């Protein structure tokens, strides 16, 4: 039957041996129709790696065939940037029903060829000047391979959204359209593999115009090699990206990735404080939050603590400023073996004051890991029991009663039971922490999912030591 189906020919009246009226496709029982169509599809799928039109050529046999075959061909689509226009025409107007057939859609973009090694070193100033000069003179073509390759590198991957200034019927230029809204997109992640990164202003425009219904956003950003560039990034993060985040966003995860040979840049207190204020103001909308490491943990908690105190003193203020926040993960790089015990007390105290205005808070973690040391403060509310756990390795710090006093108030208000305090040192030795570059400590985090995407974590575990966390 397979050979008969593959050799289908148009029906001709004289080909019927019987004198009776010829049969039609609609005259066949539905079971036979379905059997034939499934046979056609399976036969074409076996040959899908061979050149040829494939199963789509049978869509013109009849209306029934078209509907059945389109459900199969549109179910899993792979399109490229060159076929976007054809795809848009195929699902336009009355053909928009085809969008309902799609279950998996892949957009493949051809990236510029460059190595990781070339991305880690700054470009030569003379090369940049020569390439920009050629670009200004519109003399960049494939006939000048050296300059052409350089400008491709400087511009990054040739992926752009361009509105062509076409004329309308009146002979006037059409206004530049904005990005189409994509409410179907609920999550957005930028992995650390994107070495070149995305301009903050471009990302802000993408959120304002396109990703208007995103519910979670994760950005695994690589740290810039030049300190001024990194400082400018966080300044733009405060002024452009944070105000552009949609109100539908409930979960925000921002993380920094440092190459092994780089040290963490030291930023001004004003920048760290202003960024902490912006994040503290923004987090009232979130249910889950993991701010970047450059945010001063102490300033961030002080902002929350100050706002909570003002809320309690003002009779006209709302009873809770962060009524939705459930999970909060903070990496406090200021907690090191050479830190003062008073710093630990202040951080834990302000964290407790902030927690009084978080009625749905289930877990809060404040942690840090470095060469031969690690610290973790964890608050957890489960089974009507509030528990704080203090874990250390490579440093002698204590959990004092004056620092946990606000947490005792939180436990009393939420559960009516006394606060449970657990002091449990890490089982790993400082030498083991140093050898693993801090990777062994990550498994002790209850909010590891906030700190690192599960896929990234698996890749991170299997990578060479030069990609360490410390």
C-alpha cells in the first residue's frame, strides 16, 4: 500500500473499469481516510533528510488533506532569519489558524564566527578607527575582507530589527513602527554563553514594546573587562532597564560571571547605594528576587529596613510594602574572614527588620563563598515553624542574640511559636572549598535555583576549574 500511496496520480474518469459513478475521497470511510493520511505522513517522514518538497506537496490534494498535513507540518517548525517573511505570510489573515497548530518553534540565527579567546581581549584602537572610517564612507564590502571581518566583529552578530522607510499611497514616509507585542512569551533568559552581551537600552526597549507579559527574567551577565564599562552598565541598569520592566514580571534573577583571571571591580559607594535603592523599591512587585552581586547587600537591607520602620510609624501607609515577596537570595561579598563581627550583626539585624514587612516570606538566604571560606545565613518558614540556620567554614563568626531579635519577632507574628536557631558548620573543610573553587558550597543553598539556572549549574559543575565561582 505504501508504493500505491507514493504513486498517487490525478483521478481520471476513463481509468474506472466499472460503469458506475466513480468514487471520491469524501466517499471513503473516515477510518480509511485517516489510515491513508497517516501512511502518507509516515512515508514522507522517513525521507525527510533527503532533498525534496516532502509531505507539503500533498496538501493540495483536497481540503481535508490540507488540514491534516498542516497540523503535522506546523506542529514543529524551524525557521531562520531569512524565512521570517515567508513565515509571516503563511500565517497571515485567514491562515492565522495555523498558529494554533504550532507546539514547538525554533528560530535559528547564524552567528558571526569568532572564538572565545578573541572576545576576551580588547580590540585594537587603530582597527576600530579604520573600520569606522570605512563604515562612514560606505565602503565595506565582501571585496575588502580584512575591514569587513573587523567591522563584523565590532558590530557583533548581524542580528538587527530595521524598519525600512517605505512610502505610502500619499507619497509620504511611513512612520517607523514599534516592536510588536508578544504576550505569549512568559519567560526570558540570557545565558552566560552570550559573551558579547546586549546593550541595556536595547533590552529596555524590548521589554517596553515587545515582552509586555513576561513573568520571569534571568540574566547571567558576563562582567566587562574594563571597569568603566561595567560601571556604565549598572548605571544604565538603574536608569533604563529597571523602569522598563513590565508589571507582569514576578521573578527576577540577575547574576554576574567573572572570568577566572579577573578580580571584582570596586565601584563607588554612590553607585552601589543608588542601585540598592532602585532594587529595594522595585522588589515590592516580585515573588522571587536575586539581585546582582554588585548591589551592596547592607545598603539593600538598610533600605528595606528603613522603609519597614517608616511603614510602622506612619498610620496612613500600607501595612506591608513587600506583600508578595516569598524567596530572596543575597550574596554578601562583604562577609569575609577579615570582616568585623559587627558587620555580620548589622546585616542579620536589618534583614530581620525587613522581613517584618514580608508576610509571605518563606526563605531568605544571605551567603558568600571565597578562597577557603563560606558563610550562609538562612531563614526558613515551613510547617508553621520559623527557623534560622547559621553555617560557616574558614572563619569564627557567631550568631548573637541582639542580631536575631527582629527574627524572633517575625517568628512570633507568623507562627505564634518561638524562633528555632540552628548553628551547623559546613562539613567541607577550607581546603576542599578552595580546591572546588566554591562549587561544593552551592549544593547547600536552598535557593540555588534563584542563584543559578539548573542547566547552567550542570554545565558549571562539569567545566574546568578555570571557570570557578570564587
